[in-house]
């Protein structure tokens, strides 16, 4: 009944009727205007602003004491790369080389990742690389659930700032943390997932390839899959 009254009042207001209660008429007119007004577009953040926001976030990470890993770290490893990247790679946690330098994927696994990127004609400076954890777990053990929970807001904020068009998860731990699943990586490969409305694929961590060279062809297949989906996204936008 209330909706019918509102519709009738709106109709009379549109017809120029002046004998209705003013409040009802104005409310009806405001509702109509709200329905017909053009929606505001979300303003695109410039690369410079993204860089500044990521820098401010890195400073917050450097001061973080949310979990016990702050007691054993040498440096925090917030992430590195193009703040306006279309493609974002996410691993699980820093290793010894990353802890020493504060830069993600600079050890043997990082060098292999660079080779994988070169094979699909991507320069490391074009993408953004981060980890779920921003501090190194002792002896490179798997992250604890409490550590993932403490660090995840930082990663989510990075994704929010960068606004990548597609994400590639490197390794089982990162994929399971983001997708909230216990599925093995072999079951997640070759599929498109959505993480906070952003397309995401999963592949093996370069460190796993260093231990098992046979995984190299699977990673290359996954990266070609990544690029094909990325090109589809660009075509859809064009």
C-alpha cells in the first residue's frame, strides 16, 4: 500500500499538482531525481598517487608488530614493482635474500621468476610483486594462520591501491590463503578464480620449480594462460 501511495504522489507531482503535502511531493521528486541522475564514475587514481600510497603503506608495514615475526626479521618486504601494474604476482613469504634486502623475489627463485616473465615478454618493472607475509618466517617454514591473518590487510590494501586487472598466485600457500581453500595446487591450476572481483590464476612457486625441474613446463603453460586472459580483458575494455 505504501508503495502505491508513493507512486500516486509521484505521478501527481509530475503532473504539477500543488494541493499535496509539500513534504510528500518533494520526497517523491527527490526519489525520481535519484533514479534518473547519472551515476558518478569512480575516479582513476594516478600512478603517482598509487606510488605515494604504497610508500605510506610500506612505512606502516615497517613499524608492524602484529605478530611474532617482527622479532626475528631483518627487514620487512612489502613488495615492489609498477604501482600502476595491470598484472600482480603474489607469493607466500620472503626468504633469506628478501629478508636481507627488503625486496621480494631477489634470490634464486626470483631470478627464475624473471626468466619466466621474460619468456612471455614481460619485464619485471611492468608488474607488481608481493607476498602474503611481509616478514620472513624462521627457516622458511609455512606461514601460520595467525600470521596470515595479521598480514592479509596489508596485501588487500596493496591490491586496492594498485587495482590490477589480473592476479597470479605463486604457489600453494598463497593460493590457499587467498582462496580460503585446502585444495592442492594441481587442482587449482588451469582455472580462473575471482579474488575481490579481480580475475586470478594459480601456478607453482619458482622455488618448487628449482626443486623439481619438471614443473617448469606447467608454469609456462599457466603463464601463457595468464596472458591469454589478460589480452581478453584488454579487448573487453577496448
